[in-house]
C-alpha cells in the first residue's frame, strides 16, 4: 500500500542526502586542494631559497660551483628518523652535491627539460610517502666578482636541484579532515532524518485528523462537517467538497426516510381495514357455516394482510431508529428467559415443518442490556432460522457465559448459502433467490437485528461454520458469572 508519509520522507531524505553528499564532497576536495597547495607553496619557497644560495669561482683556471647551503649542517637534512633530502645535478647528470641524509642513496633524477619548479609525489629513500620539488636554476657569481668567460646562456652554468620531504603531516591533516567530515555527516544525517520524519508527520497531521473524523462518522448521524479554518490551503478544497458531498448524502437519506415513513403511514390504515374486514367476514361465515371456498379465500386475504402489516411495521421501525437516537434502558436481564420467550412464539411453524430444535443454556445468563430490544433481536433471529430451515431440519441454540459476557449461537440448516452471500445478508430486502422464493417474507429481519445490535453495542456475526450450516452469533457484555446447567431438548414439544 502506498503511503504519502513514506513517499515524502524517502524523497526528501534522498534529495537532501544527495545535495549534502555533493556539497560535502565539493567542500572536502576544495579543502584538500587548499592544504596540498599550502604544502607545495612551502616546498616551492624552500627549494627556491636554497637554489639561490649559489656562487661560481675560477680556481686555477677551472670553474668551480659553490653551494652555500651544503657548507653548513642544516638540521633537517642530517640523518635522523624523519629527515628531508636534497640533491643537485649538472646538465650531464653528475651529482654536484646532496644532503647527508641521503647517504649512498639518490633521489629520482627528473628530466632536464622540465621547467621548474615542478612538484609531485614520490617514495622517499627510507620508504615513506613524500612529496618532491624540482627546479632548474643558473649559477651566478656574487655581485662584484667577475668570472672570465661566464656566459649565463650556456647550459654548463645551469644546475638541477631536487628537494623532497615526508608528506606525513599533510596526510594526517587530510585524514583528520576526512574524519571530521564523516562524523559531521553522520550527525547531520541523523538530524536530517529526525527533522524530515517529524516535519512530514506534522505536515500530515491535518490529513490524519480528517481520517479520524471520517472514521467516526455514522450513517445515522450525518450532521458533522469538517472545519476548514485551521487546515492548510491544499486541504481546504478537499474538505469543502466532502462537506458538500455530506450535504447531498444527508438530503438523499432524509428524502428516503420521509418517503418510507409516509408510505408506511399511508398503508397502515387500508391494511388494518382489510384485515378487520377479513376477520369479521370469517367469523360470520364460521357462524353461518358459509361456503368453505370463500372461507379459504378470506383466509388467504387475511394472511396477506398480516404479512403486509408486518412489513409496514418493520419499515416504520427502521425509519424511526434511523431518525432519532432510541432510548436504551439497560437493566439486569436474563438471556435464558429471553431465548425461551423468543423461540416459543414460533411453535406453530416448528410443528408444521417438523423441525428439531435444540437449546443448550446455562441456569441463567445475566447481562446488562435493554430487555425489549434484546428480545426483538432474538425473535428476528429465531424467525429467520425457523422460516428458512428446510422441513425436518434442525435448529440449535447455544447460550454460553464467559469472563467477558454472554454469547448466543443460533445454527440452522441451509440449502445454498455461499460465503459471498454473508456480505449482503444484513442488507434490507436481500434474499437468496433459490432459498427464499418459497416464503413470502419481506427480508427485513436481519437488517433489524443489525440496527438493534448497534443500539445495544452488541456484536452480531454471520458465518457458515460447515457445509449446509448457517450460524448467527450475538455477543453481550456481561455483569456477573452464571452457573452452567445445560439442557438439550426439543422445547416446542414441551408445552
């Protein structure tokens, strides 16, 4: 399932991490280049200074180069644990002078044609990583000291010098820089995650509030509307459309309820008159021993009138329950007594269809509920079970108490109900064609059960526990324990 929170968090974090990575990498490379440049500038300054400390003299007709820096023992160029090195060559590659720290070793001699100063990495004679500078310079006589035949353009008066030193200090600085960037990156990443996740959560709070308000809505009360004053601008049009939709739905439901109520009221009077006329005429015919066929027709008319009266009464009950909050009067009620009252009112159909009825109940099952509404639930459940169980079928009712309350399970035979039918079974007027075509029933019994159970906060479930069996479960919250004493019988034959 897609999540706005997850999508926003991942997208923002990914974008911020990419930007941070580029910025951190760029800053690190810039700082690294600056440190290396500072190191190289120091090296270049040093080799430039040393290469300028030269002189040329004529001794016995021979030109002799003098390097003043080689005449004195400079400490960093003496043998030690971490010395620096220098070496000087002429054009022919002959070593003119080198530092004492080199001993018998030599520095890599660069190409003579390199213009200086040239700096690059190298491996020092003692195996350490280093950085070396190379420069080509001209030996100049001291001012006022003229040398016969001296020609500054002649390569024989030029020399090439290499200076090398360890880059440990540079590497340590670069390592500290990298470590600092890494630690800072981890801290900033953790902070970014917290900020982004909390920021996205705060930003989605209005959506979650709308979701909670929507979940709390009930079809029986559509007066709630979404407040738009404190909402972000992006959500205001959504809530305005939802409020408009709620207005239209409420208007449609109100029209439907008014229509059902008006039709039911209009039908009650003619149905009552039809029923009364049928009853009076039947009594007269019975006294006068009238035509039996006419009596049968009138009996059919009376049955139809009774069915229509039941339908109209059920419709009015549903409409009234949907329009107002019914007054629920909870009191200690014994469910065993209610079950007994409910099923005994159907003794005639049980006898006609030769049904096998089994009751398994405790001695008592006391719960806190409205006894009248609970009795209506049970009567509708028994009516549904008895009327739709095939002839010679079985109906089983079990009442059980536990620590959380009482549970009533009513199981009966069924012909062709399927699991997919359970989603529609509580819908008003729904019928399974093959199973219900034989009975002229209005199909409102289980719909009333669901409405009444919502009033009592009672849980009702429909299931098919096994093939050919339909079961209804009703769970009541209980106030006291009950002492189990079960009885199994066909109670319709007891009275």
